[in-house]
C-alpha cells in the first residue's frame, strides 16, 4: 500500500514537472537570457558583429556617461520618479475607493464594474491602436499642458499665483494625468473587489453588534483584511507606471536602442529599475512593518 502511494506521488510530481516544463523553457529563452545579456551590456562597450554582439568590458563607464555626460537622462529620471511617486498612491487610493463602492449591493453594479474595466479591454486590442493613430483621440487620452478644463486655463491660473516653475509644471502635469489615472485603474479595481468579496461577512456583523460605524468598519476590518491585496495592487501599478510608454526614461532608452546604442540604453534601464525597485521595496516594508503589522495577531 505504501509503495503504491509512493509511486502515485512520484507520478504526480512528474506530471507537474512536465506541465511547467514549457513555461520554464520559455522563461529561460525569452526572459532570463535577455535579462542577463542586458546586464552584461551595462558594463560593456557593445558593437554589432557579423553574427552576434561584441562586448568589451568597460566597468562603470556607461553609468558615468548617463549621469554626467548624457544631456537629458538625469532630468528624465527626476521627472519619471516624481510621476512614479504620485501616480501609485493616487491609482491605489482611487481603485480602493471605487472598489468599495462597486462592491456594495445596488442595481446595475455589474454594468458599472464593466464600465470601469472597459479601458483595460480597449488598451489591449485593435481599438487602442486606432486611438493612438487618431490625433483627436490621442489628445483626449494624454492631455496637453495648454489644455483648458471646463473653459479654465489651468496653466494661466497657476502662473497667476506666482508659483515657481517646478511647482507649476508638476501641478499642470498632475491635472493633465487625471484622465490617465482613471484609465489605469481597471485591473486594480477588479483586484480590490476580489479581495473585498473574500472578507467574511461575520466580521462586519460583529462590528455592527459592537456599535461600530462605517468608518470604523473600514479601518478595523476592511483595510486590514485587504493588506495582501493592497501590496499586490501596489506592485502591479508600479510595473504599469514603470513600463508606460509616456515614461520619459523609457522613451529615451528606447530611442537609444533604436539607434543601436545598446550599452547606454541598458544602463539607463537598469539604473531606473534599481531605483524604482529600491523605492518600491521601502514602501512595501513600511506598509508591512508600520501599517499592517499593528493589526496582526
């Protein structure tokens, strides 16, 4: 009997390995090898040979170049990190608020959920290609620093307040990205709704018995129970912002790549990835240690 169970367990392990084998092969060929190669490019001078890339080790020369000699990289990196710093909190907060509202029981909630998820479907299909090729739709999608909101010129108002150029540009960019922030919340809203539906109803019944109001229910039941979902949403949103086509660092790196300057483009991307990864790691560590840990039992 024990031998048959052992044979069955071995067969299950074998089937599992066979099932994930295509994924492992694809991961190694299409992800791991290119990532390692791009990391080698960071510390090398890359030239295109007859059949392959020729690399010559140059140490930190590429990193020194992008920081001290490249005309726009530091400014683009600063702009990208500023956008990263406010986009993620806003998208997460907005997704949580909309998710809580859409999780309520009311007529037509399935329709409203579909409406908020619709941008995700559009952005991954042929429709988005058409939108990006249409000037009017693209203006609606990305906005412009000179646009007016409800007939009010935001730029003129901020300039009239005699704010510094940096603050004015930041606020104008924030206003112009409001539509983009709503556009980017589809998957996050679905994740929060899924997390909300996994919270046991008995916890809310206990809160009502104890006389807790809705605000206390949110902070002492809903938010703590969504800790894992919140971290997942933060990571997902960070990846979206990091790889967004409007990202200034990504555009500069892709331009260098199109010009076949592979060593400098790899250095730009890896430095940006390291900075974003460090910031994201600190944020998650702070949430786990300082926010979610006080509800842990």
